[in-house]
């Protein structure tokens, strides 16, 4: 019975981390979309910075997943390559917006 309780706890923790990762990743797109719908560069910049924060949050959740052994180092490294590319694109757009404020 104790083993089943531990297993349920493990599955709940994994499910919670998965949910946090999904929410953070969706927040990236949602913030970019919301910023795009604004009329000023200043507002667009604000939401792009929020999106970049959500991207960092995703990476943090992936590190947590590695620590809990839900993913391995190679998977984390592959995600990091994609995260770095997204961050580079976001930073380029943020630079463009800052120049136009």
C-alpha cells in the first residue's frame, strides 16, 4: 500500500511539472500575439519581454525535469538549442521595437 502511495505521489509531481511546462510554453505565444494586437511599440515591447520571461521559465521547468529524471541530458541539450534559437529571434524583435520607441 505504501508503494502505491509513493507511485501516485510521483505521478502527481510529474503531471504538475508537465502542466507548468505546457502553461509556460503557451504563454510565450500568447504574449507575442497579445503584443502584436497592441498599437504602440512600447506595448508590443512589454509583451515580448513577458514572452522572453516565459521562455526562461520553460527552460527552468526542463531543468527540473532533468533533475527528476523525467528527461535525460541529451534531451535537455536538444531543447536548449531550440530555446536559444527562439530567444535569439525574440531578442532581435525586442531590439527592433526598442529602436522604434
